[in-house]
């Protein structure tokens, strides 16, 4: 039986969709469909059932899936075994697409500036950074890795707490009293966020002259209007013209890294997840745990 067809079958069942399986294997969906068709030709029965946009094994293919997963595990163990294969075989090239969904401010100020470190070591790897303006679902395999500012309460995830994103009060140099100065705030849609609750508690009577839903826009407006703003340090520390008040220590936000349980051992996903974690832990604006 064709190993590539069996492996593709296992990946489709794990990824739930043809498109997610294609990303994991680094091929197009036509190749996925062709391999599945070849497997069904050999077995003589349908192996996949499509329901609500998701793929799952048919009843007759359940035992075949167990075999495919066992073979996949054996091959993975073989490739990782020390001294049993050549160095090239034991350390296969990391390739394919890994999609990371998360918070714009972290991508823009922590991850993106250091992306070259990852791609220079793994030139066949393609990393997609999808900001918070797109609500991609980890359970539905719309993304491979997710960065969240709150721990999810449900879901089959491998979860790791990376650290705490620190905040600061920023204003133009020479402006010392934020209680009398103008402010730039997040818009009202973020009123329930921990950083805004902290700000309302400590500066309830501040004079707000402008609002935005993006930290980078708030920083630009604060510079232009000689105003104060509550910003993540990874952003505020990078903005010329803004100075952090060192005597005020706002509450931070926890950063959680999520990977679907079925994807955590995929080599390219593991490599990107470890790199993202290392980048954030080494950032002076992220307090490690």
C-alpha cells in the first residue's frame, strides 16, 4: 500500500480539512485529493466522510486510520532516533507553511522584526502572521499556532504560558502630570479589557481627546497631540517622542501560546512555536514566568 497515500489519509483526518492537510504536508489540495483517490482505489471503499465542511474517516476506514497513525508514529520515531540514520535523514529539512494568529502589537513589535532569524535557518519554511483583525479558529484548523492574551477555558489545545506583556504610561518628554494632561484612549469596545479597567481605576477623571482601536495609531496620535496613552511596552518603548513614566506600573496581560494537540509534534509547527516562544521570552517588554 502507498505510504504517501496512507500518510495523507492520517493527516486529513487529523486536520479535518483538505486545505489544512495541504498546508501541513506542503502540497496543494489537488495532490491531497489524488492521494486519497489512490487509497480508495486500493482499498475498494470510501475512506473519508465530509460533514459540515470537515473531513472524518468512514466507519470502514477506522481500522485503516489506526494503521496509518501507527505507521506515522513509527516513521517519526525512526527519523528522531540518534545514530540510526544519516544526519540528513535524522534531521529532515523543515519546510511548508505555518500560520500564526495573534495580537497585532506583538507581531509588529516583537515577532516581525526578528523573522529573518527563523527564515535564515529554515529557508524552505513559510510563516504567515495573521493579526487580530481576522478571527481565525484553532479548532477548525484555520491556523496552526495562536497567541492569546487570555487562557482559553475549553478546547483540545497544548497550552503554554509565555509571560506577561507589560504596559506603561507614555507621554511627551517634559510632561510630568498625567492627571491634568490630555489622553488618547482605546475605543469603548475595549472597555472590559484588564488594561482599560486598570486605567479607569487609577485615572478616572482623565481628559480624553481621542480614541482608536489600534495601539500603533494611539501612539502616533499621542505624539501629535502631546497627550498621554497607556501602551504595551513593546510598542511604547520603540516610539521616538514618547517617554514612559517609570513611577507608574500598570497591570500587564498574560500571553498564552496555543497549538492543537494533533499538531504539536509536526516538525515545522514545533520549530515555529519554539522560535516564537524564545523571541517573546527574550523581549525586555515581556516579563517571563
